[in-house]
C-alpha cells in the first residue's frame, strides 16, 4: 500500500515501533549526541526537549522544492529545538531559542490530519530527529483517523543510521542536508565534530530504503531521496568531497537541491569566514563541481537568479549582482 506506513499500521508494526522508540527516551540515545538523559521524566539533554514534542508552527508550505510543494503545498510541521547548533541558523528563534508549544500525540496527529484536509501533498516533518518517537506515536493516531499522504523526513542530516533503519517502511520521502565534509568545520559552525561520519552513513541508509526519487504524472514526488546542500562562503562546506561521495557511494541519478540562500543569521557575523552571503562566483563554482561529478538531477540557479529544474522556474535568493 502507499504510503508504506499504511501496511505498517495494518500489520501492527507501526504501533510496536512507536512503543519501542518511545521507550528509548528513558535513556535517550536516539541521535549522535547520545545524552542518556531520561526524557520520559522530562530531563533535557542537548536538544532541550522532554517527553513531548514542541511545535513552532504548521502550515501548507509553497516554498520547498517543486516536487515537494507542488500546487497545493507541503504540509509542513516545524518542530522546535534541534540536535544541531548551527551558528548561522535562519530558524534560530525556534531551533535555538525554543519558540513554540509542547503538544501531545493527539494534538500532533490533529495537525497532520488538518494539513491533509487542506489538500497538502505530504506531511513535511522539519527537524524531526530529536522527536522521532513522538512523531511515530502521533502517526499511529493519525492513520487510525484517515491519514493517507506520505511523510517527508526533512532533516539537518545529523542522524544515527540505526535510528533511520527503524523508519524503513514508514517514511517514503527523505530530504536530508549534507552540510559538511570536514569535521573541523562541522565542529566550529554546528558543534558536531562527528557530523560527516554520521551524515554519510545515514544518507546511505536512506538511499537503501527509498532509492532514486519517483515522481507522479504531475511532477510530485511519491518516494525517494532528495539531498540538500547549502553552499557556504569560502568553501566551508567541502562541496567537492560531498559531491564525490554522492557520485561514488550512491548514484549519479540522485536528486540534489543546490541551495544559494545562505545569509549570515544568528551568530554568523561573529565568524569572519561566514559573515557574508555566498557570491555568484562561489555558487557557480559549486554547480560546476556538482556537474564534474556527473550529478545533473536536481535544482540549481541560473545566472539570472532563477531556480531551474524540469522547466519549473522559481525565484531564488541569489542575486546576479552579488560580488
């Protein structure tokens, strides 16, 4: 059945998995931080989240990649807090400062059903890593009440591959970041020195589960992997290594969203190398590197600042007159 979580629900697998994952919160090690705090008793580790998920907002989102947003929007749920701590985070008000409200499983299920009722193409879980058990509990309720659109696991990419394996047969669409290739850079700018190791292993597992993106007749993704890469100033991200990894360890047909919208939010102005926007030259160099590795599927910007893919053009944040 599609989405695949319907089979998991009907077989009882989804409920068993939700209970298993929720039990892991007693000594939380569901992400690479492995804080081992008892979140069931509302102890807080790095992600500052206890037994309940915290939600900043939920809405139909029309600004994601075209196959995610489509015509009717992506049913996006923005979770508060994060297991990363990026000094340039554009969502720092809720990812770092924790804006939002705690919700139980029934409320979260209600958000999913409401978004489906608005006609959204999917449920887009933004920053789900630290609240994956709570999401699974809510999913059980939502499916029992008629949820039937696919999940998008929209993650910063700092994941444990064994936790991603638990989602096999639950998530149809993965959209992870591949943010850094260099542990020193991920340590300096996201306080996660082991990011490249866990990121690469988790993305490989996502690819094993869902493979190359499969689009329907309207160009909406049904299943598959889309990798996001945010181009950072001064070659901070290590794009050459990341694109080589994708081409050699995954497949050249992988869909990649090469993003130009980096802006020095939050604490970025305190770090000289990332205290400015990406230049057009830096972005074009990143695009060249991607193509040199045989990677052509996805979304890039042309010299006029328009995002291009399969004839769809959307305004980008990069400006032609950037230095």
